[in-house]
């Protein structure tokens, strides 16, 4: 760790003013604040675990997947099916509005249908580890201790990746994007066709964020929560530092403005 004594911040107050002081204090805090905290490494201790400990860890991971499997599958299929049905109905209404010479309603329905289609494609593209991970883990050979160690490595990777995917799917950034999507579409309709079907205009503002909030609140979290608990005990009392965690930047929109944060 570098010494803080070499950064003489306070004597510069009178000579260079407040801006220089702020810059110097920021640099000193970053350099003198210590290294970022490490996290428990759940992988490097696998070769030192006993056969019983390997079996116990495998059981914990498999149970984590098993407990959330049906909810994860139902959540995915339910939301994808709902958006497919809703998007299809909206597309049919857009065609009807076009035939009836109602361009304002055609825009509203087509815009929402496009949003439903984009959500469905993106949602389907994210791997379904929380639904199919258990089946794939159990397919791994486990006749010998070395095979069981390899199986544990595979299961640990599946748990970590599944946890990150669940965190991504339940992130509030999706709500922020839906708010921006609804505001953009509703504003275009209100400005271009003022006074035309105001009820549909209101739905364009309200429906996307409402659906996004419901999606986030109902999202499964078993792998995300299970991963944090598992890696804290994966090495059975031993500690393996995986090194400094990378900085996590978070940039997104919210109803009150732009959100920016850095997690260490």
C-alpha cells in the first residue's frame, strides 16, 4: 500500500483554491484507501476437498437448482407466452386500424407490438440455466473422485453463471428502459395526433413500465441468493482469495433522471 504522507493535500488550499483541494483529496482517498476487498474463490479449493465434502457441495448446488426449477420454467414460459399473445393481438389491431384509416391507433398498436416482440426475443435469448441447469449437472459422470471434482467445477460454474443471469433479468435497468420506451411512444402519439384516442395514449405511457415492474418482482432469485451463500462455505473453513473484484459500473435511466453508481 502506498503511503499517504507523500500526498500533501492541505498546504495547497491557499495557493490553488478549492478545486485543487478537491482533486487532491480524491486522489489521496483512492490511493490510500487500501486495495479492494477480495471474495471467496469457490473453485481453487476443489482439489483439496475430501470426497465427502465434494459430494456435500454437489448436493447443495443441485438442491439450489431443484428448489427453483419449476418457478423459473413457469416464469419464463408464462411471460414469453403472454408477450407473444399480447404482441399478436396488438399486431392484428394495428392492421385493423390501418384498414379503417386510423393512423394514430395504428402507430400505438404497432409500437406496442414491436416492444412485445423485442422483449420476447431478448428474453428467449438469455440461456435457461435456472430451468435446465440441474438436468445438465446430473448428466456429468461421477464414478470416480476425479470425475466428481470435475462435476463440482462444472456445477459451480453453472451456479455462478445462473446467478448472474437471474440478477440481469431482475435488474431495475429493465424498468428504466420500459419507462423510456413508454414515454417516447406516448409522447410521439400525443404530439403528432393530439386529442386522438387519449386512452390509448395513456396506456402507452403506463403499460410498459407496469409490465416491467411485474416482471422484475416475479423473477426467480434462487440461484442468485444460493450463489452468495454457497461460495461463502464452499471451501469448508478454508479461504481462497479470488483477488480484487472488478469495479461494477451502473448507468441507467430512472423516472427522476440519470442514475450512475460505482460498486467496489
